[in-house]
C-alpha cells in the first residue's frame, strides 16, 4: 500500500470512528493503536504509554485547567449577571442598547474565560429572558447570545489558541494578542447586524419614561471592577514579560476564586466543589483528547502520512488562496461534526506544514482556524452553543435558534474574508508588541 | 449467575462500589488541580516577589495536572463528560443505537485495557530502574507515573460498569433518553 493510500485509509477510518459516537479521546487512541499494530507490528506498542504520558507532561498544558478554573469561578458566580446589568444600566438609552449590552458583556466575559459554552451560558442566563421580556424576537434574542458566546475562544485567553500553539509550537502569547483585534472586529460585525435587523423590525427599548439613576449606575461598578482588574492584570503579566501563560493563568484562577468567595460569598463547600468539579471535568476531557491526539500525531508522523499529505498538496501547485479556501471548507465541514479541541489537535500537525509552505503566517492562520471553529459552535448539527441556549430558553424551538444564528455565521465568513484581505488586523498587534518573527 | 441482577445483588454491589470509587477519584483529581493552583501561586511569589530560584514547583504542578487527568477520567466518564460526536447515534433507530453503543463501548474498553497494561509495564520499568526526571529536582518518576495505571484501572472498572448499565437497560444508549431529547 502506498503512503497516500495508507493516509486515505487512516483518515477515513478515523472519521468513521469519531462519527460512531465513541468518546473522541478513546476513539483516537484506539485508531492509533490499531494502525500501529497493522503497519508496524506488536513491537511498536512499546512507545504507546510513554507517548501518551509525555503528551501531557508539559508545563504549558498546565495553563488549560487554570484558565478553565478562571471561567468556572466566574461562571458559577453571578458575575455574568452583574456584568450584563452594569452594561445595561450605562447603555440603556442607546438605540438597541440591550443588544449592545449583551454582545459587549459576551466580549468582556470572553476575556475572562477561554471557553465559548461558559461565555454563552453566563451571559445568556440573564440576557435571553430579559430580551424576550422586552419583546425582542426569539431568533434575535437567542441567535445573538449563541454568536456572542463564540467570542470566548477568539478573545484571549483562549483554550483554542493554547491547543493550536501547543500543536504547532507557535507562541501562545503571540496568538492571544492576534485574537484581540479580530475579536473586536467580530463583535462589531455582530453588533452591526443585530442593530440593523432590530431597526428593520422596530426597536424595543425601555419605556420612554424609564431611567436608571446615577446612583444605580455607579452601584453596578464595584462588583465587576475587580474582575476587569484581573483581565488587565493577566494581560499585563503575560505581555509585560513578567510570567509565562501557565503562571499568569494560575494566579488569575486563584484571584478569580478569591473574588467569587469575597464578593459573592461563595464560601460553602458546595460552591467550592462546583467550581472544582467543573474545572476538573472540562480539563480532564480536553487533556485526555490532547494525550490521544499526541499518540495519533505520532502514528501519522511515523507512517510518514503528515509529510506525504503536505507534499501531495504542495505538488498540486494550486493558487495559495484557492488552497486556503479548500482548507477553510475542510475545517468548516469538520467543525459541523467534531468538537474544536479534537479538530485542532488532529489537523494542525497536517495543516501546519502546508500553510507554511504556501507562505501563510501561522499566527494569522490560528485566528482563521479559530473563527472556523466558532462557526461549528453555532452551526447544526453539533452546534454546542445552540443547545446551551436551548437549555436556557427551552420553549424556543431549536430550529428557530438555528435560523437566528445563520446571519452571525455569515458575519464570521465576512470576518474571514476581511482578515484574508487585511491580515494585519491579526498580525499587527503581536508584531507591534512582541516584534516581527523572522 | 442467579440473582445477580436483583436489587442488592452482585451487579448492583459492583455498580455501587465502582460508582463510589469513581466519585472519590473525581474528588481527588479536583483536589490535585486545586493544589496545582496553590503551587503556581507559591512559585510566582517565590520567583517574582522574593527573587528566589524555584526547584520543585514546575515538576509538581505538571505532575499534579497529569495525575488529575488520569485519575479523574473515570469520574468524567461516569458523568458523561468525555465529549463524543452524537450525530449518528441521534439519527438511528433505538435498536441500531443500542448495538452502536455496545460496539463503541467495547472498543473504548479494549483501548483502556491495552493502555492500562502498557501503562503498568511502563510504571514498573520506571520503578525497577529507579528512573529520575532530568530536571533539577531529580524526581523519582515511578511516583508520578503511578497515576497512569491507577487512573486507567479505575477507568476500566467504570467502563465495565457503563457496559453493564447499557446491557441491563439501566441507562439508555449514549445517554440518549427522555432527558436528552433535544428537539
């Protein structure tokens, strides 16, 4: 069997395995062991345990549970509600102020957590019922929260960037910085679309005589100010060259838990257990996939499949933008079915040499990849955020939520096009603050 | 085995015992992550505030997170936290879904058993040869490596429990039941 045929066989079997419903980590691990046995014999199994363990034995990976804990501490506290309320009190006079508050709260919350579902749940719990109470159509109320939630993986800190950084040995700090402006661009596009559609259907605001007093406005600040200070602190520590991402995340996690305890009085054992349990569950899930993906990557490399595939693509001599279009389509289709962590860990080792050979900036590509993953989060059939929103507003049919998300999917496509025409939106900030690479 | 399926029989006893073990492992894993956070804070204070060299902190926090991953895995399986793609299971009939769940469950169990055996051998090698880490701390590696056979052993027990629950109808295939009908 030629390497190309072997590659095709491995990819088809892996895809079929993942679609069968087996947990992604165990499915990837099983495929890896089976192919090692078939192509390299029983002796090849000697390296499995070492590869699996060493895939996790990296200090950089420590940042994952730490950033997850930051999100879990804030997600289990009413901080999302306070953030939302504070923005609403300051912005309620603006036309469409409620939607801007929602999307703005999503963007700020995204800067506190690296996970999209956490972002979607925290803001949605407050935002969706409030928007519906004030007469916003269900598809706008739910669709905007689904979309706003996806900002969690684009605006730093982002678990997706950490995984991409680890898989491709790209600087995580640089990737985080690269996500800032595209994150703001996407937030702006989401806001513009939502304002346009509610303008078309008729604005809903507070009653004309409704006013928040200055006292009420200022009362909302003290509760959220410390969390905003943590964002600034973590960013300063990361980019001021003070500490590594893992150290910044660890201190950020400790501070977020402390603030949740002090401000929201979450000192009962049950509150602590909820934070720790959520952190442990999400981290173990991601880290097990990482270990299995490292084993899978080892199999791909030892069978020369990565190299063969990259060479085959290079030999096609297609235009680099056609190639990027094909890669985007491939990622989108993967994103419709497979969770982001698995896609990034499985495809990055294959795609990285291809995009480097085609002359694309890997940091810029990390941003494009992440936006593709965001589409998968709000696109059927998997669309995790859709189901989170559905659990918040169970009386809104899932199909209505899905229709509500479609315009935001188009906003994401537009963002990919804008970033392709102006890649500096992603690369300027990291190059400006950390110096250009090579 | 007669009476094995009766409430209070051998099967129920096994399921209860494994459930308790997995839960205890989950609490321990969560504790390891919390301990890791404290160690990082200590490292940051020592290194950046007190200007001291740190020797053991990076090793300890990394081993804690790795150990939490292995040891917490059984609890995560029990609480359906290991993410899967359920597009196909959602769109097939109940009968096919059952066989699909059984087949994928057995495959995943086989993987866990193989990794448990290989992990145990790897741990034994580290223990017998007194392997040390190549960091300044020179940690005895059999201690962190023990998390692999222990965690995978628990995972195997939990997977067997999951398969028993599936076959005896205690839980629906892929957890797709009344509570998971999304539409």
